[in-house]
């Protein structure tokens, strides 16, 4: 069987059946992009390698939890990668690490091994998220950036911005509502195309 010809969902189904070759094919397909996402957040190759391994181990363990009705496979995969990288960033910060304020660096997860189709989809998704973020008022955009791209908790954001915690929570809630409204029609379209 040629695993390279299988779709992401076919490979994931095989991973659910404990087919290690299917997981290897997913790793070959997305490993560099997961690593690139980690590199944008962590800027440390050793930590990025660990994050990448953890992401694919998580897929091995949690493959049955993927729900195609809630989004594309790549969205699920990069969500796992983002969360794992943020966990690592938080762990590092406890020991004095730093982070970048460049949101674009966190959103651009292109890779040299991407096909033209994959690159076009990634660029389209990047532009969609960037445009949605740009519609937010600066105070709301700041709390989203600090939470999602720098791994700060709401308490840490309040301290950093010297704002009351209630203000930070309100800004976050409003920002997420606006982002959901801005992105939902496009995400809904993508979900419809999958099913």
C-alpha cells in the first residue's frame, strides 16, 4: 500500500487502528510544518524537536478524538502543536525565557516541503486570521496576542498591561466573539467542503 496517496483522513483512520506506518506518513507530510510552528513560538531547535515528537505521540494516542465536523484535520493538528508549544513556552518562562512580539512570525507556518496547494491553503488561512486580528481594537488584539502567541494567563496579562483582571477578561471575551464572527463563515465553508 502506498501511504503517500492516502488522504489525511484515511491516514488518521489507520492511525486509530494502530497502523504505525500511517502515523509515519502523517509525520512525513506535516512534521516540518509542526516543527516550523514550534520554532516560531519557541526559537529553540531542541525544544521544537520535543514538541514535534509530543504532537505526533498525541495524535497516536488521541486520533479517535478528531471530529471532521468541527474543522479540518490540519486545523486540529496545528491546534495540538500550538497548545504544546505554548505549554513549553510557559514552562520556559518560569525559568526566565523570553518571547517575540511579532504576531506575523507566529502565524506564518510555511515550510519548504509544502506542496503548492498546501502552501496556498496555509497562506489563505494565515491571511484570514491576520485580517480577523486586524479588525480588533488594539486593546483586544493585545490580550489575544499575549494569550495565544505568548502563552500568558489572564492574570499575567493583567499584570503585564497593568489593567484590572476584569478588564482583561472582558477584552478577551469580546475579542474572541469578534474573531469567531469574522472567521465562522469561512470555517463553516471549509467544514462543509470536508463532509
